[in-house]
C-alpha cells in the first residue's frame, strides 16, 4: 500500500499541508482539531492506492471535505442524543450508570442474605407484610395467631434493617 510512484506523499504533504490546515481552520476554528483532521487526511492518503488519480491535490481535498461531512454527521448525532438526555432529565428520569447498577445489585445481595438468615416462618411473614402489603391482622389470622404476635415478629432486629427510615 501507500502512494504509488509519481505521487510522492512527502512532497504533497510539504506543498499542501499549509493550505489543508487553512481549509480546516476556516471550518472548525480549533487549531488542534484542524491538525488532527489534517493528519487524518494524510493517514488516509497513505492507506489508499490513489490509482488512476490524475490530480492528487483534488483527491486530497475531496478526502478533507468527506472528513468534515463525517464530523458534521457525528456532531448531529451527539446533539440529538444530548437533547434526548436533557428531556429525560427534565421529566425526572434518572440514567442508570454502571456504578449505580452495581450498588443496587450489591444492596439486593445484602437483602437476600439477610432474608435467608431469618427463620422460614419469620421470612414468610416479613415478605407478606413488606412486599405483598398484607395487613398484620390478616397474616395473624391466616397463621392462626393473635395480632400481637404479628407485631412482635415485625420488631425483630433482623427485620428492622428493612423498615423505611
């Protein structure tokens, strides 16, 4: 690969780099970005064969124009995505980042471990009361126990960690 004979890339680079930089600077107004785009043009020219190219300068500026078009498309996609994020934030929907996801998973693991440590009967009563929303009187009635027994079970230390603050 590389530029074929007759199209010396170092000569083209020496002659046209200043013009290519000016081309990019007029459009992106950021020297570092213009330098990156210029470097990308020459990287693409090195990788291409430029076979049958009668005017390598025109080819190089076509590559430069295509790079700017790609940059514009990427900027448009990013802007659309960022607008979507702003709308999501405005309606109170929180994003789920990996750190938050992991913290939630660890919390669930701790809850499962604490529940597995409870006696089966206590675990069943706790789950009925906290997750299913069954009233204590109904739980006690189904367990053929008095209402006070349901209250005492709820107050056990292992169950306190699940009570809302």
